[in-house]
């Protein structure tokens, strides 16, 4: 994956990328950033941790959402690479942005070093053709531009119905395992730690090192072996891997693999979010996504994106 990302960056920056080219659809996985030392028997682990400690932390955690709010108050360098694909998985559109985020007291300031798009990604009115890219801009681009406020809430009174729906999808991205009420078909399929859903999943625990220096636990939730194909098809979350800092039990990374197909829609998504510390505050450093969406009466959407943040400094 690292070789692919490096190659991808070189192609974009140098302008050697061409449409119709078949580029491998990378599999974003935070496990690749963790060096595993050993399997852990949690019942005898340090501080008496048990399975329920990990589960409760995942269910109640808000660190990912908080990290995306907190990053607005810092200066940092960001790179955004977005791709759309045709049915043969060949690239038919791309967006590449590299910029410096530098907030000040009066407004957010974004200084673009590179900002280019290629392919047929926009409608005549300037809006994106793909809902996937529209959602990307809603969650991430708006976070760059909006001013930091410690009192910002997830949902706002009187917000438009479409924005409320997007906020529910944001919950699915940042807080998997929690119920997402109001999203048709999938609302009860996200609660993989409920009494009814636990029978379908296995839990494994590992001890490891994150970013070469941080001691971590890796808590991995996967579908049980031996399930019927019908049962597997009905389970939306195929895998959920979470990285915990051993020193304070903070969540540093998350990988999620989701897939579902029914009469209403079908999707196949893999997403990874990684964070690191700056001045003892958790801030996002890498977000990667790849996914296919197929909704009746609309064209199938295939897209991937890679977001990296680095060089955080206090404003």
C-alpha cells in the first residue's frame, strides 16, 4: 500500500497520470501502521482489561469527531487525492489539492499550493455528479473552511433535511457500532455489539506498536467462520479494527469494512482513519476510503480518496 500511495502521489504531482488508466484499488487498513508483537489474553492483561472495556470504549468514544473539530485551530499541511472510476475500475475523474491550513482570529485561511480536477465530475450548475464526492466535501472540506468553536454540535436546530441525513452518515463513519437512527434499512445493522448481534462475531486482541513508538492494543472484530452465506450477506459490518493506546486507552486508529446489498441499494466500502498526538491532543493524520455505491435509477458510483495531514503547529 505504501508503494502504491507513493506512486500515486508522484503521478499526480508530475502530471503523468492519464485517464482510462487502470490503477489498483488500494485497501486502506490501519493494521498496516501497526507492528504486532503478540496475541493478548485480555483477562490477564495489564490493568485487568476485559472484552467489555474495549467494547464500551468503542461505543462511547467521540475522539474521532472531536479530533476533526480540534484540527481547525491549528496550522497544518494537507493533501487530498480523490478518484472516480468506471465499471472497469479505470479512473475517469480526479481531484488533487495540496494546501496550507492557517487559521486566524477573523477567519479560516486556506492557501492552495495545488488545486486541480480532471474528468467529468461536475454538473452544469457546478455541483458534483457523485454523491460520494459531495459527502466528502461536506465532511472534510467544510471542516477545513469553517471556524473552530468548542461548542459546535453534531446536528443543528433547523438544519436542512439533507444536511441532517449527512450528519447521520457522519455518525456511521466516525462512530461505528452505535445505532444510526433515521437511515433506512441499515439503522439496526450497525449495532454489532448488541446482545443479538454478538453471536455472529469473533473478537481477537493483539499487542503491538503504532508509528514505531506508541504501545497499543489492536482489537479486531470479524465475522465468525462457519456462518451461512445468507447470514453473512445480512451482516453489514464485515470487520471493525480499533487501535488503542495502552498508556491511556485513547483510540488512535480505526479500520472498517462494510458491505450490504438489498432492493433499496448496495454498497461495498472500506475506510481507515488514523490519528496522532500534537501537544497532547489527538488530531487526524490519515483518512483513506474506497467504495462502490449502487442506488436504483442512478448510475453506480465508484470512488476512492486519500487525505493526509502533517506538520501541525500551534497558530
